[in-house]
């Protein structure tokens, strides 16, 4: 038995030695430094998968700003720092292709003929259609509906220990009825679960309209959960695996697409009836919202046309709506969780946020505890700083990848390298955001750094907090042609959610913890490790 064990160890050692020697001998001198991996086929997948940021930061210390590593069959060339971000995120589509990297992951979730399952020129047109819901006028309307969604969630969610009462319509200055189903004045919640629920409601209502929002409380919520389960790291490489999560993903996509197509078909039928009655055609695409008849995203897409004059097919409208719902929720869910965790660990900043609202909004005609308006957000500078600082420390995605479609020359580490075709180039804005070159004490959560350092105005547009370009060390939403167009909405969504939760409650870490949880990198979107428990206590209204 001992002989067999020794023999197995010798064979394993031989395989590892041969694998390492092969890597060292086959590397060309004009290629970037190589991060050696010990296990054939797996490459550096284990260390990268456990903590991508730590793997990239440690590799940078050993090899410099550019280096290559393996993720199973993929050869990844990371180019870090502001120069690397600019090179990759501003790279031409003819040389650096996002579709070839992300389509296997996103197409089964979003659907065919949208996002990364269509030519880039078509994607750019689709992004223009979506901007309908991201104008200043639309954002102003979103503030009101998001706040109502948050208050509604508070009064109906078991996370807050409330049950809604239909016989109490009177609202206090804080926005909630005096009794309004209150079971207790304090409680404990799992914040990641609560924020996942809340942000799908706020994103759904604001970006998709009342008709879709009503469906999110029933079957569609379950469909969303199953569809979201398709965003697993393994699906970057093998989206076809017959995993239970992938089977649920595929069933959920088909059923959710049918929900949207039924809405579209119903509206087209109304439109035909309207034509027959001689009414204006556009009016039959509108929906009835809380504030009367309003134009929603479905109606906008039904009226949109590509540059060649062709209308959007119904299946593309449905797939864009699925994409929009998931993008709007993902950009806010993990961020909202991190913000509330950070604030719970810093009651002094919580109190400062509350005081900022009392002071800044109290100077207007409205009560500081009255509903928020879009223009109020710009006056709450500490609130904006809290959001920026949390996104700096906790971006939802640590790596942004592009497929190399032709050999590229890159100058870094003081010399010129060649990155071969079919490599994948990787930018990591979080590495820059956590660098002491740009931020003092970079791993410390300090919102005041955004208020006390005038040079940070170069990192963002001060009016809407949008990153200027790929050379900025602050890129929580990417840059270049694939930069997230929902960045402004994310800031508005997060701002209203956090401002409302701080207005209504005081927060603390449950069980006496003083620090925040570690990051869970096992899902595609980095989030706090669960369970992340917070204690809430009803705030006394001043």
C-alpha cells in the first residue's frame, strides 16, 4: 500500500514538474510574463476564483502591470493600472471583442439578437433606444416612484416586521402611517436578501413601468430568481452544461419572454382597436400609472426603429426588457447591501447623513422629511460620497474582459510585448481603485475623502457622478463603448433607497460585530458573504 502511495506521489510530482517546465520553455521572449500554474488544465482558476482582486494584485507585485495566466483553456493577459484600463476599455472593436467573451454567458439569460448576441453596431442602436428611460426627465420621475417602492416594501416586507393595513391611509411626516402594520420598533434582517428583493421592485417599476411591476410580486419574481441563477462563473466556459441551475435558467427565460410578448400582443390589439375607432395610434401603447397615463419602456421600444427603418421584432423587445430588468437590479443590489453594511458599522456617518438631510432640505419650502425630489439629490453631498466610496471599494465586477481578434503590441513594464490572437485581455478597475497611487489608505472606507480632496473632481462629473473616461482611477461602471449606460440610474436608485432607509431607521451590526463581511466571489457579481445580518430600529421623527 505504501509503495502505491509513493508511486502516486512520484507520478503527480512528475506531472507538475513537466507542466511547469513546459510553461517556462514555451514562453516567447516577446510575450508578457507568465503566472505559473501547478495543475494542468485548471491553470490559475482556483486562486483567481477564490479572490480575483487578491490574485491580480499579488501577480502585479511579482510581474508588473502586464502578465498572462490560465483559466482552464483560456489564456488571459491582464493589463492593470490606468494605462491598462484605457488600452483595453478604449480599444477598437476590430481588435478587442466583448461579444466573443460574454455571449456564451449572457445569451442564454438575455436571449437572442440583443446585447452580445448581435453585431456591435446593432447593440449601439439598442442602447440608444434604452436611453429613453435615462433622461433627466425620466430620472426625475424615477425618484418619486423609487421612494414609493421603498416605503411600500417597508410596510409589507417581513424583513421589517410589518404587515400592511388597508384601513390606515394617513401618513406621518416620515412617510408611514402611525400604526401601519407595525409589529415591533426594531428587528434583524439579512440585508443581501432584502436588498435583492427591494432593488428588483425599484428597478422594475422605474425602468419598466407599473404593468411589469405588478407582475414582479408573483410568478415573475420566481422566474427572475431562476434566470439570475444562470449567471454562474462556470457558464463563461461551459454554458451548455446540463446543470440543474441551467435547466431552470432556460425554462425561466422562455416563460419570462412569453410574459413580455403577451403584454406586447395585448397592446398591439388595443392599438388596432384604436385605429378602427379613429383614436391616435400612440395613445394605445401607453399604460396607466400612479400619476395617470404614462409612456413606458415597452411602448418606447414598440415605436422605435433601427437605422434601416425596420421595427424591433417582438422577441427582441422582450429580450431587451429582460436585459434591462436584470441590469437595473444587479447594478444596485450588491451595492445597496454594501452601503447599508458600511453605514451600520459607522453610526457617526449615519447620523451625519440624517443631519445633512435635515439641514439641506430644511432650508427649502418642503419639510426635510417630505418626499425626495430629483433636485434634492445634488444637495446631499455626503450621500453621494457614501455611494461613490462604496462603489470604489465594492464594485460588483472585478474583471472586464475582451477577446483579442488580431495580434496586438503593448508597451508596459518598460518594454514592448505581443499579445497573441485569441488571448483574452483583462482590465480590472478595482485594482486601480484600491491603489495607494490614487487613494490614500485605499482599503479604508472613508466617504469624506470625496468631500475633502478637490482633485477628486477630476475623477467624476460632479453633477451626476459619472466617470469621465478610462484614464480615471474610478471606473465602477466601466468605460468605453461598453460602459454601463445605466450609471446615472444606479446613482439615483441607490441614493433614494439609502436616503429613505436612513430617514426611517437607525442601523447597527447584528450580534455586536464591528466590521463588514468578506466578499463572496463565488457568484458572478461580488456581494457580501451571507448571512449578512443587520439590526434596524425605528427612528424617532423630529
